[in-house]
């Protein structure tokens, strides 16, 4: 069992930056691939970024590539999402998720592959 708690969200002006953190409980965090997803009002949950348990492989959605960066610190049981050059269309509830399957370079971009989810945190970007 893994429990995930997001932090770092809030209100920011367009062009600004935020750093989301997701703290995980449990001793097996380092064996989980981790992902960030987001859900805007009236829209389906969408993939944002993912990282393998080794940190050796990452993926970012086209809409955030070059602006967002996912990373992890296995010693601190934490995954991060650095968000730069934020746009109003980035406004959403952001969720971190853990995926127990796969090897050192595995990650998934599909929400259905993830086993555990955080409660979500609001990010609002004003124009």
C-alpha cells in the first residue's frame, strides 16, 4: 500500500512557476514508476508526465514539453513536477500516481495503469 500526498499548488500569474511535490509513504516507493496527471473542469483526466522508478526514463505530454519537468528523489520518497512558463490552460487539479508494474526504465502514460493516487491539488494560472 502506498499513500500519496501532493503539495505546492496554488494561484500564480501566467508566465510564473510552481513546483509540485508528491510525498509517498511506504518502503517500496523506489520500485514504483510515478506519474502526474491533471483534470480541468469539464474535461477528462490527462497525462502530464511520468518517470520510471530508476529515474532513468521520463516522458512529458506534448502540451507541457519544454516547460514542465518531472523528477524524483527516492531517498526522500518524493516525486516533483517543476512547472515553468505557466499558462491559463494549465489550470487544473493535479494528481500524482504510482504504478507498481514494470522495470527500471518503465513508465506508463495511461491512467488505468496506475495503482495508487493522491487526493489532488489545485493549480490556478491567471491571465
